[in-house]
């Protein structure tokens, strides 16, 4: 009696409403209608994205060609402003700056067309400024070094310089690096940060340059005559400047040669031609004067261990005394 009563007491009556099968069918129809709506939304969004991509591609192409056009326009404008000057450093730098400015503006426009707002871009850049600064510290350092090089004017386009151990003629100076053309007609690109942080030797700044040529003279030759021959050889070249006059001085006393240094001044534009010709003329003049090229040589000294003759005679006349041992007898002495 108790168990049926408890079973009837805890039995939950069915909820009022339609049957569960009808509810499930109604929900299935709603999901189908919703999927159709979502599909329409997806198709519309895809079409809008395709249009935005096409517009972004057009903006990118326009930014690329516009940057080249702007660089050429700035180059021509700076060239007209500096028509009286042959310096093209500012021209190349300003053209590079305008070109990259147009490209950056085009990239911002592309991001905005794709749905990324300017405020979002600034917020992301502000939040990731440290990471961006660390990632772009090399590029930003090159830009800062390029600006300092442009302000200080350590060299110009067309100058012959030596940077980081590489010598060449400066062809261009832009935001990120310096382009050199070496003696073998090879292009050498040096980042501006390395240029500004290293030693720069500008061979085109002075109008005149001194050359130093070292010649080796034998110890047995006439040193004063050799000096006079070298000085006369330098004075015979009309490209050598008379002031300061050429001179030759002894610089080193080596093991087998005497080094004489010939000093002469020449204009920068003919420096290397005069230097090479001076070496040839000096060699011919020394040969004509009878000076031979000294070669390194060594002198071998052989020593033998022997006594002088007087010491031998003294030893033969006075031989050294020999020590004699006397044996003591154990026999008892007689009284």
C-alpha cells in the first residue's frame, strides 16, 4: 500500500503544450530558414570583400606609380632649385623620402578600404610600439643616420670615399643606405647606420693630395746621390706641384736596405696617374744612375772552439804537476 502511494506522489505530470515531435519539427524549419538567411549574408559579404580587394589592388597600383611619379617630380624640382650646384645628394634623398611617403599613405588607404579604421591602426601601433621599435630599429637607425649624413654633408654624390674599408664613388644617398661604385665597377650598398658609425675618408674634399713613395737603397750605394735622383725625377713631371716642393728623406735603416721616402704633391683629379707614372720614372732613373735593386741577404759566421797559439805553447812548456799518493806501511817502527 505504501509503495504505490509514494509512486503516485512523486510522479511528475507532463508539461502542457504541443507534443515534443511537433516542437522538434518546428525548430528544424527555423534552423533551415536561419541558414538560408546566413547564406545570403555570406554571399553578400563575399561580394563586398571582392569589391574591396579590387579597389585595394587599384589603390596599391596607383600608390606604386604615384610614388615613382612623385619621386621624379621632386627630383626635377630640387634639380631646378640647385641648378647652379653640381651636388645631387639632396636630390636623391628628397626623391626617396617622397616616394616612401606616398607608399605609406597608399598602404593606410588600403587598410581602411579593407575595413581597418585609422583609429584601429593607431591603437594597434600604439600598443605594439615597443615591439615595432625593436623590429624596425635597424631601418629606423638607417633613416636617422641618413638624415644626419644629409645635414652634415660628410660626402656628396660623385665624391670618392672610403667607408668601412671599401672605397668607391658615391652614386646615391637615400633613406636607408649609400650606394658606391668601386674601381671594378661593382655596386657596393652600405647601410647608413654603418656609414655614420664608422670612419669615413673623403678623397675628393681636398684639392691637392700628397703622395709618399718608398724606395730601397743598398748600404753600399751613394745615399745622397740617390736622394737627388728621386727629387729630380719628381720635379721633371709638370703635374707635380712646385709648392710645396718635392723632397726625399731617409725613413728606415733596415737589415739590408736603406728606405728613402719620396714626397710630392699633385691635384686630386690626376693623383693616381701621377703616382703610377712616378713609380715607373723613378725605377728607370735609378737604373740609369747605376743603382741596383737590393735583395735581402744574410751573412753566415762560422766559429770553431780552439785555443790561441800562445796558450798552446805555454801548456807545452809548463805541464801541470801531477799529485802522487804514498802508501803508508803498517810495519812497527824500530826503536
